[in-house]
């Protein structure tokens, strides 16, 4: 699943749940972004993370960040999980 975790999630980073320093973003979404890149401010994956982790193999993560500069690895893992 692609959700607003940090760009190095799942390979090292952990999801961030914090208020936004931008009051308009905070008022609009009630939380700060889980990741940011030049093109996106993604919300942290609260319920999506729970669903993804419910279907993950023990000790593995299956939630990937849309803020990652290269999504090829994420799509390869997602396809591999679906096929296998």
C-alpha cells in the first residue's frame, strides 16, 4: 500500500504523527504531513497502516511512501505480494 510514511519507509524510517507547523494544513487535515516532497504533502497513514499491517507477513512491512524519489521498488514489492 502507498501511504504517507517517510520516504525511507519501510527500509528504516517510521511513520510520523505530529501537528503541522502550517496552520492552514493543520486546520484542513487535523494533523501534519507524514511525508513531504517537491510534489506532494501526504497525510500519515493511520487506518491504511492498520489494514496494510494486518495483511503483512510477520516482521515485514508492506506500506510504502509516495514521497520516495523512486517508487519502482515499492511497486515491485506490491506486485510480488499480490502474485505470491
